[in-house]
C-alpha cells in the first residue's frame, strides 16, 4: 500500500472513532394473534389454528450525523423454540436517503411489490396451498443491501443488491421507481435480473397503479417473468378494489391470473374484510383458485379468519 493510501485510511478510521455518538433510544413493539385457516375438503388440513407472535427490539442513535437503527425481531417458529427472526441495520442519511443491510428478512425492491393491489386482508393467490409458487417477486435473501431515496416532488427510487452465495450463482440486483405526487395516485415499476442457477438468466418486471378516491381504492398490476431456459416464461395480471365503509370497517375484492407457456392459466379471486377497534383487528378472507400451479382441474377453495393485537 502506498503512503498516500495508508495516510487516507488512517485518517478515515480516526474520524470514525472520534465521531460524536449519542445515547441510543430503545423501543419495543409487538403483535399477537390467533388465526384459523380452513382448507378445501380435498386437502388434509389437520389443526387449522395458528398463533402469531412477534416482538421487535430497536436501538436508535446518531453517529457522525448519520441515524443508525439496529432492529431484532423475536418470533416464534412453530413447534420450535423462540428464535431471533428478522434483523437489520438502517443508516439514515437524511435528504440523501436510507441504506438498509438486512441480515435476515429483508425485501428487495421487486419482492416488496409482488402484489400491491388494495386488499382488506390477503392477496387472491394467498391462503390456498401451492397457489403462490408462480408469483413474480424477484429475489431476496440473507445479508442483502437495500437503498431508498425519496424526493419531495413525489418520486421515490429504490434499489437492492444480493451478493452471490448459497442461494444465487450470480449476484442479484433490482430497482423500483414510484410516483405519488398526485393526491390519491400511486404508480410504479420494478425490474430485476437474477441467475440462481448458473447459465440460466432470469428477468422479472412489474408495473402497477392504484388510485384512492374517498373511501375507495382501485388498482391494476401486470408482471412478466422471462427465462433463458427453453420453457418457463409467465405473465400475470392482478386487479383489486377496496372500500373503507367507515373508520373501522373495510371490505375488498381481488382477482389475479398467471399465464404460463403451454399450461393452464392459474386464476385466483378473493373477498376480504377487516374491522379495527383500537389496537385490535378482526379480519377474514375467502379465496378461490382454479388450476393451482397450472394443473388442469386442480381447483381449491380456502378461507382464513383471525384476530390480532398490536402494542
């Protein structure tokens, strides 16, 4: 290493050590719930009751005028003992945006927008076993970087980077652009490229628009999945409408269709509602999916209902 580089790195290290560190602010938030899922009569469903339990511990402070937040989630893992689940470090650069390093549980720009249609509870392709296999949602994984910048004009840019490793043959990158500068309007696009298997390149993209007027929100979303393999290209279209009847009660209807080369279309629909009383929420959804995972005549119905508490 030449002397100039050595001097520069030494000075940088010294400035980081000497920077002002404010006392961290600690906070804890959480949620708990009880859900029941009823499967189609053709499925072996077993006990349909599940428990939702989550505590998120956060420590926030400033280092050299950079806001830093460390977050850990304690979440029950079914029959296993409680373990730490989602965890991340967030660097807030003020007007220059935020950078998140997610050790676990992070969402990429595309995976966070796999389905942004208005709903009172769940997406049309959720709840039914196997219906989510073909959702166009990019990649996400351990130790992922995510940067977001928002401008006062209503534009937002987000990009994610997942280094190659156990789940990816090549590093994954994606980005999203949104505009919310018109009251009630949200429009956006997201694109990503991946190579989970060496030699097989995948390109995914989605574009969407939602508009809220009074208590009603409507939306449409179209996505594509293109692969360099001989088969596997898919396209999907989703619609959604929700209506906030009053401050507490909301209802919704959504539909979603996935087209795959040489296969039957998977068509999903759902009706949902939610009722909120302070920190308590009661919600339910009824979902119907035809040709699950593009299998002809594999038609399934499911429903889910539950109560949740936040604190």
